[in-house]
């Protein structure tokens, strides 16, 4: 089980780094690379990462809720709940990808709201996947 946890943790960290790096450099590559195609590939890896992160953070939150000591708010309880709810929020925002799949890339033309949603997802997702990936990696050693 420890090997699977390390594999999942490594996957989440790698996806987080790739998304963060490409989000930063994609504006410089518009002339030399088909940026939307790269995002299309990254979106699949992001979806898998979000699913793994949401599952892990849900079980972590559930364990903290079960071990709650008389309603005391401690750091571990706060971290587990924050990680779950932020991951859930990013996952909800990521559902914008299904609009992109259904309507094609033309729906982005002039749609500033969609660009803001993607900027938010591409900013928060690497942070959450990185944090969750590190937690999964560390929990494999316990």
C-alpha cells in the first residue's frame, strides 16, 4: 500500500509542477506551439489528479471528523477540512472543461468569464495537488 501511496503522491506532485510551469510559460509559446492542444492533454491529467486529490482529502476529512475530540478545532482538523473544501471548489470550477469539450474552443472567443475561471483553476490546482501530493507521499511512510 505504501508503494501505491507514493505513486499517487508523485503523480499529484508531477501534475502540479507541469500545470504551474505551463501556466507561467504558455503566453511565451503562442507563436511556436499549439497551446490549446497542450492544455487539452494537461486537462486529462488534471482531471485524474483532481479525482485522486478529492478522494484522498475526503477520507482525510472523514478520519478527522471521526476522531474529533469534543469539538476542539486543532491544526490537523482545520487542514483536512480546508484541503477538502478547496479541492471540491477547484473541482467544481474545473467542470468548465466540459463546456470546452461540448462547445469547442470557439466558446472561449470573447468569453472573459471562462478565461477568469481557467486562470483561477490553473492557479489553485497546482497548489492543491502539490499540497495533497506531499501529504500522500508523507503518509506512505507512516
